[in-house]
C-alpha cells in the first residue's frame, strides 16, 4: 500500500523554502510512506515475509537501505492498509498533535479543520474519548454527514457553504474555542483566532490551503494571540517517532474495542497514484487516501 499525503507537495516545490523533507529528484523513483512485505533481505533483523511500514519507492518492488524510520508491523491481524493511516504516520500525527501539543482537558471546546481526512477524523475521535466537545469542518455535505454520524463529532459544517466563517464559529462555539487543531490555514485560521478563548491552544499541524499558492496569504488577526494569551505551536510528526510503539499499542486497542473507527479512500493500482495524490488538494478523498499496489 502506498500513502498519499499532503506534504508530498512540498517535495515538488522547486523553490528555496526550507522544508523538512528533501525534494524529489527528477529521474529518480518517487518515494512515499508505504506498507511492504519483505521478499529478500541481507539484514539480520529482517526475513522474507516480514511486514514493515516506512519510506518506500512508488514501485512494485523496491530496495530499502535506510531502515532508520521503518517499523515492523506488530498487529497484522488489523487491516494492513491501516499502517498508512490510523496505525501509521497520520495516526501518530493526530495523537501527538492533540495530546502533546494541545494538551486537552475534559470538557474543553475543540475545533478541527479538514476534519474528515486522515488526521482530522482521528483528532475528533480522540477529543471525544478525552471528554471534549468537538466540532469539525469539511468541504462537502457528505463529509459533514460522516463527521456527525460515523465519527461522533458533536457538530460539523461545510465551510464551502458558509459566507461568514466568524459567524459560523460563533454559532458553533458560543463560549469560544479552547483548542484548534489546524490543518488548513488561510481564512479559517483568521476566523478561528477571533473565536479562541483566553489561554487557548492552536496545534499547527498543516496549512493545506497554502501549499499550492505562489505566496502564502497573510494572517490578519495575529493580535488575538496576545490579547487572548493563545499558545500556537507547530510540530513535525517525525520528531515523535520515539513514541510510536506506545501509540501503536494504544490505537490498536481502541480499534479492537471499537472505540475508534477509520475511513479510507482506496485507489486501485500503482498507476492511480498521481491522480489520487492530486485529489487531496481538491478534497476528492473521503477519509485517508491510499493506493493498493498488490493485495496479500
Ligand atoms: P486529508 O486526508 O485531510 O486530505 C486533505 C484534505 O484537505 C482534503 O480532503 C480537503 O478536505 C482539504 N483541503 C484541500 N485543499 C484545501 C483548501 N484549499 N482549503 C481547505 N481545505 C482543503 O490530509 P491529511 O489528514 O493527511 O493531512 C491534514 C493536514 O495535516 C495537512 O495540512 C497536512 O499537511 C498535515 N500533516 C502534518 C503533519 C505534521 O507532521 N505536522 C503530518 C501529517 C499531516 P475538504 O474536502 O474538507 O476541504
């Protein structure tokens, strides 16, 4: 299984902006996170048949030499594709971005953007498990329905249909927002800043609305960070790979107990990778976007 993730866009930037991942190199095989089965190994810790997830080539067979950030799959009884999502990088992103960065408390008001996606659907469910009130935004009525009926969000709205995001957030959060899990940036961030509560936290996970712009939009309401004493903190999930095993056990437990559910958008065949990846930036994916290269 190959994973389609928004950060891959930054690997095609071709500009000089600092990035946490190296650019793709023309003529070389593209790489992405994936789930693989070992067919041959010259490494003593890996044998044919082992299942792993980590950085891999977008190809049917690939040679992996850098095993630094590869993990053996400890729960093959769960769907293997989950290791591109809920049990892999996006799952850990939701977990550390919510618990370690936002530091939720029971009863707090939580808002999640891109809420039906790979990361967002999990943040919402973790917030409910933590006893928070959670509202999500998404870009279609179908996704909004999923948030309310499948993922247990208390409320949700289609941001594309709202004329005035500030008014929408005031309607959803009459008492304001304690935690904003930021996936999109742009106009949404500006509206959220106006609605944050005193000592609120913004966990800055991603800014997908900005990734295809030649120049990022400015943020107008930054002054709210001072007046409301907001803590706004970005994070990169790979800094937290040391927590992966603890996370994997906890999340596998939630999945088995039915406390967390996960929706995937599965594209068939390696040739569908480019279309599936581009679809992320048009909101075509419903849930975690991944590509099946070969089934077991
Ligand atoms: P998703 O599965 O949520 O897919 C992307 C979604 O973003 C789309 O489905 C679409 O949903 C929404 N979107 C696309 N374009 C726009 C736009 N212009 N304005 C608003 N929304 C848009 O992706 P992930 O869950 O994998 O990633 C979510 C965010 O988390 C991204 O910003 C990503 O970069 C970030 N991330 C950060 C990590 C870190 O380490 N900091 C690690 C992993 C992810 P809709 O239809 O609702 O608009």
